[in-house]
């Protein structure tokens, strides 16, 4: 499909273990960079199409990754079908990156994400530093309970203990039923909750120190914080950025409801993404309202 100077298409991705998914792509006539975009927990790639179209209209080819277990993925989480951070970081994302490189050889590459997607974008750069030159984060941050303001922070340790227990008992987290995430693999939930409790990133079965590798991530980083986002407050974002070598050069922009034209919460921007696309696609020295991250 073609519209307003860009085309939309799907690209099939085959992981080494037989998993199949699709990248939803919005490609401008003359792209200046490609963005591999990682969704939030439980959010299918198609929900980011307005965002992808907004960036494509600004010259960025956007490829929307599909998390294993959602949307176009050939698998669904169950007692006999499980995966974790290691699977996503070391099996599915390399397959998606290979597809991006084959489709846009030589084009400057960006990786970014929303919420959990932003966290795993950082972790992917920690594992494969050459996978992208830039990092874009929107409504994202580490889930460590102490990085959240009171009083919600005091409830989070209970959440991080209960959800893995529930996922283990049921074989997978029934996210659609309880209203949090999708139907998620128990291994994924366990890795996520471990970071929420400890503040440290690790992936079960991954034989490297993610925290040490994160301290070596040195890319051009841009982040957007929503003014009323209790799921991704600035304190959570700062904690995530402080893990990176590029933390002192990272640019953080705050957007409120007036700037967005909708609620400034965790999800509403996805339907009206123009302001977010403007921040990300505008050269750093031309961005209003941006500030460097704290050391």
C-alpha cells in the first residue's frame, strides 16, 4: 500500500528455532534511516502503525517488530510453549535485524521501543553494540520498584512476586484476563519481575553480564517522557539511562497533553503520535524542550 510519500508492507522473519513472525514496515520514498521498533509488553505491532506512518512521513523507514506470542507470531505462550528474555534478545531480534539489513543495506540503523520494548532495545545494544547507531525510547524506563514515586512503589514488590507465581501456576500469564500485558510466557514474566525487584537486568540462560554490557552502550540516545505516565515516570527512565555509557549525552523531552493533543499517559500517544514523531525525527540541535540526562 502506498500513501503520502511512503509505502506499507510486511516482511516475513524466520528465527533459527522455527518461529515465524512479520515486520510491519512503513517506508518513505527516500529513507534516511531505518528504525526497528520494539512494542510494549502485550501490545501487537499493528497498534503502532500510526506512529510508523508519522515517522515515515518524516523520512524514517519504520519496521515494527512483533513479539513472540502476539499478533503475527506463529507461537502462543502455554505450559508447553515457553520463552524468556534470552529468546527474544538472542533469537528473535537478530532475525529481525538481519531482515532489516537485507531490506535496507547500508542505511543508518536505529533501535527503539515503548515501555518494555525500550528496555529490551537497551539490552540488545548491550549484547550487540553494532546493531544500531541510535536509541529511541518512548514512555519507557526500568521497572525497579525503588525508581517509582510513592505511594505506588510500595505495591510493586507484591506485583513482581505475584505475577510470576500466577504465570507458573497457569503455565503462562493470563494477561488478557487480569488486564496486564498479553498472555505472556512464564519465563518472560520471571525475567521482567526479577529486574523489577533487583533493579538489575539479567536473562535466564544468558551467559554474560548484561549490567556490565549496558555500561558500555554508547550511542546517540533520545527519550520522550509523558507528563502523566505513572507506568513510565521520569524517575524510572532516568534509572534506565543511568545504566548506559551515553547517559550524560542522552536527550530527554517531556510532552504534556497540550503538546500531544491527547492524554499524556502510557498509551494514548500511540493514536496521536505526531508530537512524538517530531521529537524523534528532528535533529538534536533543533529540538525544543530537550534536556541532557543527569549524570
